């Protein structure tokens, strides 16, 4: 199963440590796409994000104050709904011990 993780790191609620731990956990049962993890391997950043979104079977939205205001997160969720992908929302503070 391909899992797309939508988030924003602009407010500090979500950081690389949290995303790395989440990637590790999701990798046990699925193929996660987390842009911050994949970024060094991507030639065309925005296109890669959109392609991963189109290929995903599930979207995990990490909710934080910044994600609620992010135009990119809004676009990812909008497209996910158009594609009829299930969306799981998780409060980013749940992973506070992973920071």
C-alpha cells in the first residue's frame, strides 16, 4: 500500500526526527511517501509530490497550526478528495515524544 503523508514543518510541531520515525514505522507495513525524506532523491520536487499523491492508496494528514494554513497541504488534501483517497488525520502533538 502506498501512503502519502501531508504535513507542514513551518511551525515546529513536525520536524525531521518525527518524520523519520513515522517513515520507519509506516515502512513496516506500507510504502510511505514523505517529501522531506524523499527530497534528496527527487529531481523535480513538485512533480514528484503530485505523482506520489496520484499513486497513493491512503493519505495521512499530520494536523498542526501550520498545516491548517498551508496552501500545499490544502492542495494535497483537495486532490486526495477528488481522487477519493481515504484521509486519516492525526494531531501532530500525538508524536511529541518523537521530536
